[in-house]
C-alpha cells in the first residue's frame, strides 16, 4: 500500500463517495477492483460510509489544523469500515497526514 498525499487522498475519498452514491461520473483514481469492493458494502451501510467520508473531506479541506477531530472521525470510520480495502487505504493515508 502506497500512502497518498493530501490532495490525492481527498480526490480518492470524493470518488469513493461518488461510487457509493451511484454517480455516473467516470472514476479517475479508483481501480475496477476498488470500485467493486466499495459496491460490495451492504446497501444499508453505504449511506453511513458516505457520511463518514464526507465528514473527513470537510475537515481535511476546511479545517486541516483540527487534527484531533480528524483523528477521531478517521478512527470511527476505520472501526466501522476499515475492512473495505480502498477505505482502509485512504484512512491509513489520513493517519499519516495528521
């Protein structure tokens, strides 16, 4: 696993959120296997995952110095969805950034 820089991490999170929301926009960062893994999340959990990741994106973009809140939000998402490979990757990158 290669750790991502801040902008690539945000871009990948955005694409995961779009995949969860069934956006038709073509992915530029996620691989076909990553998309399949994300789509494999239980339907009732997809909205919850998208919400968790959206919270992280907002913090990373608008309040990057709030490292405590970023760590807390990352940990919640990791506890709930760390088993999903592309989610694990971005959460590990966030951990390295804060």
